[in-house]
């Protein structure tokens, strides 16, 4: 899953493709690099990020989404807002990726009424503005697993087929470096929830803490993280550096996809 941030302020690539035409060019570049899913975001969720109005978020997303839907790969929209989801679904988006796990009012019913779109439910606490103060867990893996299990149960309860849902531990969202690493080490406990896992390690600060590298020097760390997560059972990796990640995964597959 290749990340296309149509934003001026995303944590690693804010402003790189904030206007529609450069975002569309970037989608085409990712297609050339072998991307399987395009994930379009109109609002940054980095720690401390302000919330946008739905209209503003949609203004950024709409032209890029309209173009991306013709590119022949599934397209996902990364949003927490029911109104933005509704407009994206009306245009035919394939997947809704929600870092708030569909907790905005009406989001669950909306997805239940759209019979086929895929869904990613991610764990986080609070809002990006204050989430890094909400890292007090007794056991982060148990709590993240139980949150995801509750959200999965809830969505199935409102009529969404479980087969439409992937789960995501939410690396970097209301978690310390050690908590992120603990979640990765114990990924098997999240796989036990019975749904495919999507993981987003790309360029995140935990990788900076491990390697000592600045955000624009974390490509190798991100590829290593993606490969390790897949070897440990993750099914979708959300990445900025698509070409490098695709190459690493091709080599791993050529080696017989050894499991860690
Ligand atoms: N991480 C970010 C945004 N959306 N969605 C899922 N499912 N999982 C993630 O880990 C995830 C996500 C943050 O990364 P990025 O989009 O690069 O930054 P920003 O939120 O600043 O735009």
C-alpha cells in the first residue's frame, strides 16, 4: 500500500505532493514501482496535528481520488470523517482506512450500507493533538488486541462481513518507542484475532529511535521493518518507499518466503 499524502504538513512528506497534479503524478510513479493499493490522505495524523473540516479535506482529496480510480489498482482513502467517507464511497473508493476505527458518528452504519468496500480498523487513543500523552497501558499488546477485537465485533454486529476488515495496531499512535516494539515482537497475538494485519512502520519515529536516523534517512529502516512484519505474518504494508519495499519483498519471496 503506497502512501499519497495530499497535505502540506504530513510528518515525512508534507508539501511534497500537496497539489492535485503532483499527487496524481506521484500515484503514477508508485504504479510504476509496483504498488498494489494507493492510500490517499488529505489530513495529517502526526502527533500534534490539527483537525481539518470535512470540506477542506475533501477539496484536497477529490481530484486525486477521481484520477486514481482510473489507474486499475484498488484505492483507499485514509480518513476519520463520516462525511469524507460518504463522498469517497459515492465515487467508488475501494477501501476506507480509518485511524480511528470508524468511531466517528454514523461511520459504522455508512460502511454497513456500502456492501463491498474494504475497511482498515486501526488502534489509537485520543486525537493526534494529544495522543502522545495517552501511553499509559498495563499491557499494550493485550489492550490493543482487545480494542481491535471489540471494534471488529461491533462492525460485524452492525452488518459488515468480517471478510471486509483488516486490522492495524497503529504504530506511533498513542504509543512509546518500547510499546511499538513490543507490539511488533508479539504480532502473533494480533494475528490470533483472525483477520489480516495491515502495518504502517514507514519512516516513523520509533525507527529513528532504533537507528538514530532523521526522518528523511529512514528508507532502509522502513524497508527492514516492512519485511520483518511480513515475515511475521502481516499481509499489507503501508509505505512511502514503494520501489525499495517491492524489491525487498520480491527477494524474500524468491527465497521461498521464509517465516521468522
Ligand atoms: N499511519 C499514518 C497515517 N495513516 N493508517 C494506517 N492504517 N496505519 C498507519 O500506521 C497509519 C495510517 C501516519 O503516517 P503518514 O500518513 O505518513 O503521516 P501523516 O499522518 O502525517 O500524513
